[in-house]
C-alpha cells in the first residue's frame, strides 16, 4: 500500500501532527476553529483524492471527511484503523512516536444525547479527541496526546456539561454533570 497522494493528518492537534504523521500528509483539522486560510486542503481541487486519518482510529477522521464532502470535495476516504495501525504495519511515517501518553476519560450524560459528541481537549495546546455518546449516555474518550502529564489541564465537553481539571482528576472516575 503506497502513501495516498493527498492525505490529511487527522483532525487532532498540531502537536500530534508535528510528533508523527503519515509521510506526505498535511495537517487539516476537524476543529471548528480551524476553518481558516491556513488549511492546505483549500488549495486542492475538488476532484482530488483525499484520505483522512486520525489515531482514534476513525472518529475524528470521519468528522473531517464529512466536512470535506459537505465542502464539495468528491473523492474523500478514511483510513478505518487510523494512524497507529498504519504505523504498526511499518508503512511510511515522519517523526517519532515518543512522548505519546495514553489515557481514558469516562463519562455519562443523559441518554437523549446518544450519538452526539463528547470532546477532550488540552487547555494549553490544541490536542483533542472525540467520541460518540452511546445509547445509554456513556462515553469513553481514548486519548493519545503528546507530552501530557497527570497535571496537564483538560477540558471535557459534552452536549450537557463541560468539566475542566487535570488528567489525573478527570480520569479518576466516571464524569457526569454532578
């Protein structure tokens, strides 16, 4: 499998992109605040093949792919198992895989929010992760962030509430509105 001609580093943060990415990929985020002239995709043709990926392995890349399709791009795809599977298969990457810290933030909202998104973002950088809220209102944010510690400040946002705290605080139990 070769490197896609136009691949888009998943919509996580630029810190994660700088740490490591698929060789030849550009950074193009799904974050709402990223829609500006810095997005290299805006210079590509609407018919160019674009392959999106992230490390979650496909939630954020699917969001970005949907945004691109809604923007008129015609040949948009997602690498289903994401960056870490790509890397495990020894396909070409740029950068290092060091400095990545993995942790899980668990939470719960009212079940009426099933299918909507829960987000975890670092407060002092642009790293982010997202997941769907399950039918019972539960969610798990599997974060793979660069250079975070137990003291790193996170903001967890759901359709019903937002909590800010350290990684240690926000991973010590199941978060809820209470």
